[in-house]
C-alpha cells in the first residue's frame, strides 16, 4: 500500500479551521481508496511568530522537504502589521515557497456548475461554462526583490526583477498546460512601462516557438483586469508574473462566486507541490465557523492529481463538492435565500460523506 507523506501547515486566522476539514477529506479518501497517509503538522506565519519569534523555522522547512506534498491553510493577522517586513507572517509564506522552489502557481478559475448564478456577471457573459487557468510565477518578481524604506521614512522602494531563466520555466509550464486545454495562451505584463515586463514578453515569445500549436497573445495588466470582467471566456490560460497573478486571481474569484472556492497548486520542476487555497487568513471571520473550506478541499484534489497521480481520487473529491453544492448546501459566503446554510465543519462532513 502506498503511503503519502503530507506536511500540514494550518497557519493563522481561518487557516486551522479549513485545515481541519482538509484532514477529514484526506482521511476519508485514504480509507475509500486504500492508500496510507502520514500527516505531520508544522508551524508557519503568526503561529510560528507566537511560538518562536519568526514566521518560518528551519524545522518547518525540513518537514516540508521530507514530505511528498504540503498543505498550507493561510497566514497573517493585523496584530502583526507593525512588525518589520522581514518577520511578518506573510514573509514566512514567501520563504517557504522559495525554499521549496515552487515557482509555478496554478490557479484554476472555474465556475462550479451549482454556483453559476452566484457570479456577479450576467449569465450571457458567463455562458455555458467558464474555465480559465491562471499560471502565476511564484518565486520571483517584486515580492522577492529588495524592499527598502529610507531612514527618514519619507521614501521607499521595492525592486522588481526577473531573469530570463525564471520567465522561461514558467512560460514552459503555461504552454504545456495550454497544450492540454484549448491551446490559447494570454501573457499578461506591463511591457509599455516596465523593463522586467519587456524581458517577460520577449522571453515568452521565444518559448512560444516551441509550441507552434498554441495561439499566443499579450495584454497589458490593466486591460487584462478589465477584459476579465467584460468577457472572461476569451481566456483559456493566462500566464503572468507574481504580483499581477496575485491580483488577477482574486478578481477571478469574485467572477466565479467566492474566494472561498478557488484552489491552487504551487509546483516545483518535479511536480512536488505546496497546495493552498488562494484566499488569506480572513481574520474578519476567523473562529466563527463560517469560512468556506471548499477552496482548500479542492486544493487536495489538485494534490492528488498533480503530486500523487491519482486522478481517480481527485475526481471523487471534485464530484463530492459538486454533489453537496448541488443539494443546496452553502457556507455563508455563497448562501442566498432558499439555500441551506451550514457551517465550515458541516460542509467538510457532507463532502466527506459524498466521497
Ligand atoms: N496565502 C495566504 O496565506 C494569504 C495570506 N493573506 C493574509 O491574510 C490576511 C487577511 O487578508 P485579506 O486581504 O483580508 O484577504 P483574505 O483573502 O484573507 O480575505 C478577503 C475577504 O474574503 C473573505 N474570505 C477569505 N477566505 C474566505 C473563505 N474561505 N470563506 C469565506 N470568506 C472568505 C474574508 O472574510 C474577507 O472578507 C492578511 O494578513 C494577508 O496578508 C492574504 C492572502 C493570501
Ligand atoms: C503574501 C501574499 C503574496 C499571499 C497572497 O496574496 C497570495 O499568494 O495570493
Ligand atoms: Mg493573494
């Protein structure tokens, strides 16, 4: 029997609540599909700051490195806002991504069928189906450049830098994904203003020569943000840098109904991955039992598909989510009149039962 070694990093805010539901799903799938799981917990973000004064310990990095895959809830809370950048919870997240080399962040922007009417966009804009895949570069760019505040605190800068090699590898990831989909790729940059974006565009065009079947186009990020709302179906795969992908994927989450349902996989060159919902720690709803665990549960489906090659398990989890939503059960973020409002934990239980 295969045993999957999974590191579990709950983090802060709603992180521990949604992680509890993920663990239920892992246990249920391991019983149903007869594989072993070894879960090992680690600290990150505020949880690590409270315990040891820094947001990411060597011990957590080592735990992740010796695991087959990692699930991460979310990090951050305003109580850490006054800490220096270098020891904020979010820095722990950036550090673990870098330490694991998970440069390719795949964020599917899909409308789950039972949630079609939850999109704020008109039904004729959404059409029959919306399925966009955002491929975001995750370990470079402005989040990893030097951040400096002048001594008088009257000026500050953040350096945005990309190397050709960094752009090349994420472009290959995006083209390969496009080849398995509708073979359309939109690269999003700000090449009319930024030097790093000019290099981005040039490199993407160079990589494109190896994928002649893929239709490539380019958009500036401001226009891309607008086009996503005007006509999201024009997109198949969107390839973009770290910060632009961060912003566009939150926009995408609104189009698909709620940030509580969008999953993500962050992969290294060997498909080893860190799996996390796209949302943050949502301190405004932490501890209330109302957080939507679906984004995290669907991240486990991605883990099964990408790291463990278990499409059967991934399909079962995705299908169970569809069944429960199809029955009208909703957490607060996606609950309208006539729906059956349930808690975070009830949602996890129902999805488990439907697997
Ligand atoms: N991957 C991560 O760990 C991320 C961490 N953050 C951190 O999280 C903290 C809060 O950041 P925000 O900007 O408020 O973004 P956020 O994504 O945590 O929350 C934005 C809004 O969405 C709601 N929301 C988020 N997840 C939800 C869920 N599963 N179910 C229902 N509603 C949900 C929240 O209640 C809030 O109203 C900050 O410290 C931020 O730095 C933000 C984004 C990603
Ligand atoms: C710390 C942030 C870069 C996290 C975030 O917003 C994200 O990865 O979506
Ligand atoms: Mg984000």
